[in-house]
């Protein structure tokens, strides 16, 4: 079935976004991890790790992020702010695909610095978005601050940089979780001072394929330029909250097999 870019596509995306943006879909999604917590900083820290580990099968992502939270005594905020060097030894055997114990302890140290010296992720991201006209610069600057802590170079690959062309799907997804507040019960909307209109769409193979089939994305590479092109297209449908269409684009591609191979 062919769609014309315009009202027909917008109606389809609005319908599909409403279909997938429901609590029913939380249980089998990485966002289920932060939904286990009630304190704001526990939500954002667990959500950050759930997004960092969000590649591979959803069952494995959720299982390994749960293991990580268990290693933090199910109190990620308290752990991040107060761990001792000896306590980091428990993470030495942690592995999720190429994210290993070395990467894990590096990220934990970096997060501690963010919370103790930058006021936390919310404050840092709020300041970065306030001073930037585009969505890529805050992500780049956050990454720069994050890796000020001594680390092995290998750990840098787990946090994308838009200025180097990365689509930064996982950090864009994390920002969606933290910033959007539509009352549907999926995204948290904890960070009140960042305008959802400034967010960039999380782009992966599913959402990109759907977007191209609908005429919303022409660029062939799934890189940062594609993210910006697709976000601009979605802003024509909703300039105030373009990333809500992540629910539709990902859901149609991942769960419905859209578009069909023979279309």
C-alpha cells in the first residue's frame, strides 16, 4: 500500500503512535527497567543504563540491565553517589555483548562525577540544551563531560557522538524517556526544563526503514544527518513533540514488519 506524504501519513502515524504508546507495551521493552523505580534519580540512572545496553534481543537487554541493577543493590542513585573502589570489583564479570566490566566501571565512575560535580544528568542536560540551538550539540557536550573521567578508549564506542556522524539512537531514546510527558504512562517526563520540540528522533533500522517507505526519509545511511532529516519531516506533523512518532515508526517496523518485502 502506498501513502502520500501529508495528511494521510500523519493520520497513520498518529494512529500507530497512540496504539504503541500505552503501558501494555512496557513489560517487554527496556523502558520497563526504570519503571521499576519511583525515585527520580533511580529512574534516570537505571534508564540511562537500560538505554546504553539497548542493542540485541529485548529479553537479553532487560535481563542484563536487571543484573546490573542487582549489582547496584537495587538502589542505583545511592550506589552511584557513594560506592567505594572495592565495591566496583563486583562488576568485573559483567558482560552485555561488547559492553564489559571495564566499560561498566568506567561508566559508573563517570556518572558519579556527573552527579557530584555537575548536579546530575538532568541539570547538565538542561544547561546544555538551553545554550544550544540544535539537538546534536548537547549530546556531544554531554559525552565530552562524561568522558573527562579517566577511562579506556574502548568505552567511548558505547556513547555515540553526533558530530562524528553517529545516529545516537540510544541516547536519543533515553532523552525521549526523560523529557516527554504526555500522560500516557510510558515516557516519564521527569526533566521539565527541556522542550520536547528540541529532541531528535531515535533512529534504528526499523524506524529508518518505515520512514523511507512513508517518504519521510531519503538519506540512505542511518547516521546523524538522517536523524536530522527525519526529525524535520516529523516536525511538519507535530512541531512541539516530533519524537512521539518514534512509537509509530519503531512499532510498525519491529512488530508489524512494515513495509512488507514485496512493497
